[in-house]
C-alpha cells in the first residue's frame, strides 16, 4: 500500500512540476511578446527621431562657434573664418553635412572635448573638403571613427587620432 501511495505521490509531483513549468512558460510568453514588440517599436521610433534631431548646418556652425568661443578665441575665429564658409558652401552635399553633425554629436556623447578631439575632427573634415572629398576615403575614415567611438579600448586613442586627422 505504501508503494502505491509513493508512486502516486511521485506521479503527482511530476505532473505538478510539468504543469507549473508550462504555466510559467505561458505567463512568460504573455508578458515577453509585447515587451519584445514594444522594444522593436521603440527602437524604430528612436531611429526616426535621431534622424530628426540633427540641427541645420547653419545652426550647427553657430553653436560650434559659441562653444569654441568659451575656450580659446583662436578656435572660434578658425571656425568662423576657415571652416564655416567651406562647410556651408553649396558644393558640400547635405549627406556630408549630416555626417559631420552626427559624428560631432557622437563625439560629445562619449565626452570628447571640443578643444581637442572635436577641433581635430573638424580640421580633418576641412582638409578633406579643401582637397576634394574622395568618398571612399571619407567613408573609411568615418567607419574607423565610429568603430573607435563604440569600442571602449580604442576610445583611449581617439583624441590623438582626431588631432592628426588633418595630416
């Protein structure tokens, strides 16, 4: 008789474990599916909003001039006299302007200072604009920059890399 009770008890325990695991999975699926779809919608909305967040090239140049004026006056003067006329010329496509603006925003997000890294980047941009932009070099340079921005180990070498970008 004991054996019968124990085996029934074992069957009941196995059933309860299976049922509770199945119940757990179903509850998990009920809550996880909307979260996954919500996160996908949220990512798509963030990507759309990040495209809309880029300031106009005119506003960007004025903002950068003001930021540089807070530091060394010669950097603000360089921005106003050298960089701005080339960057705002009709010869520069809006795609290149957007790339420059978004790259500067990414540099700011990883706390790269205007006086060192951002200035070096903009000097590199000016050197490429004055030399005639080679799209393959431009794309390779920006791919390298974005890799360095996103990789914490490489980010330590980002400012020196940006400072020699005009060479």
